[in-house]
C-alpha cells in the first residue's frame, strides 16, 4: 500500500512540475505577444510615415516634371 502512495505522490509532484512549466511558458508567450504587438504598432507607424513621405516626394517630382515640360514648350 505504501508503494502505491509513493507512486501517487511522485505522479502528483511530476504533474505539479508540468503545470509549473506550462504556467512559465504561458507567461513567456504573453510577454512575447506583448513585445510583438508593440513592434507591430511601431512598424505600422513607420510604414505610414514612409508612405506619406513617398507621396510627398511623388508630388514634388510630378510638379518638377510639369515645370520642365512647360519650360521646354516655351522655348
């Protein structure tokens, strides 16, 4: 009977260790998700800024092309 009790105690200890490992893993994954969400937000803002700068550059280049064509026609 005592060997059954030891076996049960060992199983409970092993189960407790596994539960703790899972809890630690969950905490790490939660932290990783938070970090990835912050990186995603930062990259989204950076992307928006770059799109805006690209549009501004495109507008300026188009305006220069129009001026150059106007100068060429007026010659």
